[in-house]
């Protein structure tokens, strides 16, 4: 089985995030890492291989992003993916989900031209833009069925059965390869790379492709080709000081209840 | 404040980054509760094993990480800075693999070493006895040859991971001390699996600190051990044990350095926040100097430990330096952790802050793996011997 896991390089959520002058996320001047939500996808791909021992399962980590984004691929390789493909091209900067899904789909087609791809896996969303639409767009572009937001993944042969937890109901959805599968953060903690995994990753194949390698024109992507653009950004206001209730005359409890009621907690 | 580290290779730097992440995300959040409830964190050792952190100083061909001591000890220090029990356990595991890795036959190594170094099994080291700690040659546990087996009878005290380990590296007497010539002769080394019949653990010791590290007496009640599980020659056991301890001391020096660093970090954070007489207490010279001395003590311990490690890595004698490192690092850890309690004042004396625990943990480090009095004895003897030899000390470049 040939699995492609899409991994995104995102700004470290614990550090300050910055925006460029065109309101796109600054991905170059800040520390970044493999999106935590995509780690779950890598983990599920690795578990799939472990569960289906004896089958020839190859896992490719695919990333679209600036040069530094290779770190996201490297992390996936350290965790256990077999090879990496990095699509990097200045023209891609500022691409929205629609444009990014085009690049991913074309890269996936090029990977598939060498060896048929059975499964495309993604996280449930990115931790920066949080659009959560790439899996659906990829499925549309690749003309594949999509099974999204899986919290439990089981498979037998070409049939995949997943649990999909909604607000009001839990669905069991079945799909057949080839397909696009996105997994949630409920699928199980991602493993740490092992020291030997870190060493082995240095020797794993990692290809770097430009847009021209995957047959995408520069004017099909980037900020100017995007259907959506961020008009402005505003930092979240600093936290305001809490309200202190002093119980001097026995009215403290009432004041507390009033406060909770005013915030609709009770 | 994590230490600035200069590492010999890129892979070592990546290793230390991985260790820091695991320490920060997995060890630090669990330490206080496990120590409070005296719970042995087997799952943490499983995690360290999966990350290939339990066999670091052993050759890759044997299933280890192929790292020099200079790197391995910095890993131990990082672990020790968040959780001494796990640092000590990691060091003891490495110690328990030492005999097989250095004195075993290729067949023995091929058979048992990969899973010991691979981290799926946890080891323990049985040398001390109730009446014989500093003087292991006085041990009484016997191993009597019976056909293809040895039969082990006796009790081993202060066994770290006693009752929790998967294998025990055991020193036992194969011949009577009086008939064996040199002192310490007649002792042999055995690799005993935890499920061997007749092997049992007493109730765990009720210790002052390191509650997350189980310490127990192991009883050998006619335990049959196949002769193929004897490591090294008959009578070679004490030499193996003492060689292992030279390396083990470096491990403890590193953990003690980490412990002191952890205590200093806690004291520093408090001293920068807490105010008295209208300014932060770090700005009062009396407290500032305490912290400065603590920093000097931590850096001294680290430098000495890494110096000894580099001698070992270069294949030079390092026994004296290992003893100095153990002595300096553990005495410094005792001082720094005690001062950390002082910096936090009344809060430092409560169990709501970690520094009182650090202070209790530091005490045992002056005692185990050779008391600090024994370290001084080793240093004095080696000075005496070195003066006789009269040769120039070596000057050697890296890689020579």
C-alpha cells in the first residue's frame, strides 16, 4: 500500500505569531514545526503499517511550504515515514486553501505516476489557518471519496471503517481505497521520534520539487490567484483583570451568583 | 534555565533536543505526584526505551546508541534536572548492562544484549549486602556449581529496581575468600532473569527520598542459574563490579548535576518574583550571592563530570576523575538543594514546592555508588600510586 500523508509546517503555537504586510502568516521569520494535528495523521499511517505487518506499506510525507518547511517532513521521517516530498516555490507564498489543494493534488499525481497511491491522509485542520477544507478539496481534485474527521480508524484489505464523532451523533463510515482520509486529535497521541529514528531519517530519500516539476503554472497559485484573502488582522486584546468580590457585609455570595448569572454560567 | 551545551556531533545535538522535549513534556509533569505517592514509573522507562535512551553509551552493533560518555552523561543530567529517580534508574540500567557488554562472550551478547540495550527490559545491579556496602569483598551470597548450573543463595541489599526489574546483574561468591588468594577473589558475575525460581524481593525500603525509585533487598533462595549465564571468568566478578562502578559514578555525578540545576532553577525563579523590603529578593546581595554560589557549584560539577567523561571516551584512565566528579557533583547538589530551600524560606520547607524534595534526593547521592568517604579514599590512593609511577600526564588531541 502506498500512503501519502500531507504535513504542514506551521508557526509554533507557543511562540509569537506574526503576519506579513499582505496579511499572510509569516512562515519564514518565526520558529515553525510540523503541525500537531498532522502528527496524528503521521501516527495513524505508522500504526496502520504496524497493524498490517507483512504488507508492503510505504509512507510518503508531502509538504508544501517555504524552505524551512522541510523540518515538518524531517519530523515525519524521524517518526517513521519512508520518504519525503517537499514542494517549494516562491510563487506559492500566500496561496489560500484552493490554491494549496491544487499544489498538493498535482504533487500527489506526480507521486502516483511512479507508484499508484492508495491512501492520502491529512490531519483534521491546520493549527494556524484552521480552515479544515483541504481534505475535501483534495478529494474533489483527485476524484476520490473522502472520509473525514476519523477518530478511530480500522481497516481490512481495501475497506476502511472509521468512527466520526459529531456533536449530536457518532457515525461509522466505511470507504474503499483509493481515498482521502483525515483524522482527528482523538486517534491517539503521536509518538516521539526515537534517537535511531532521528539518525535513520538523515538517510531517507527527500525530494524537492518546484511548481514546474508538477505542472502547475505560477499564476495558478499564490496570493493573486487565491479566491480568498485576509483583509486585516488584529491582535487579541490583552486579558482584562478579573473582578474581585470582597465579602464584607455578607453579600459576597449574592455578588458571586450575580456575576456567574451575568456571564450565563448559571 | 537550561544549560548551554556544546556537543561533539550534530546527532548528539539532535539527541539532546529530543531528550529536552521528552523531559519537558513527559517527565516534569509526572515527577511530583509519583514521588509523593511512591509510585514506580515503569511507563516512563518504557517511553525512554522506545526513544532509544536506555542503551546510549553502548555500541550500535550491540543494539546501543553508540554515544560517547560525554553525550550520554548530558542526557542523564537533563533527565535528572526534572526527575532524579528516573535519572538514577537510567544510570542503574546502564550499569546493569555493563558486565555483559564488556565481559560477555559474543554468543552471550548476541543472545541477551539487544533487548537489554533496546529498552524493552529494565535492569538492576546486585552488589551490596546488608553487612557489606563499602566493602563488597566481604559479600556472603554464594554461587555453588551444580552440574550445568550455579545455585545462588543469599541476599542483596539496596537494589535499585528490586522487584521491578526484568533482569539482575548479580555478584556472588564462587569460592571461599580465604582460599582464593587476593582480596576480592572468588567472586563471579551472573545475569539472572527476574522470573528465576527462588528469586524474590522484600518489601521496598521506606526511604527519605527518591520515592519513585524502588529500592529493595533481593533474596536468592537456591536460585538455579545456568552456567551460560555467568559473565566473565569465575573469580572475575569483583573486578567487573568495580569497573562498572567507575562508569556508574559518572552517571550519578551527572544526575546530581541535573538535580542541582533543577533546584537552582526553582530558587532563581522564586528569587526573581518574591519581594522583600520593596525589591526582589535576588536584588538583596545576601540572596544574590547564594544563587551565584549555587550557579558556580552547578557549573563546576558539570565541568568536572564532563572532564572525567572525556578521559573515559579517549580511553585514558578516569577512575580518579570519576571519583572526584561523583564527590564534587553530589556534595554540590547537597549544598545547592539545601540553599534552594533557604531561598524559598518557609515555602521551601513545605511539600507544595519541589525544593524540599530535591534536598532529600540529594542526600542519598552522597551515599550510594560509593559513599563520598570511599571516593576520597580512592582519590587519595590513586594520588599515592600516581606519584610512584612518576610519568608525565598525557596530552592528547581529540580523535587521537
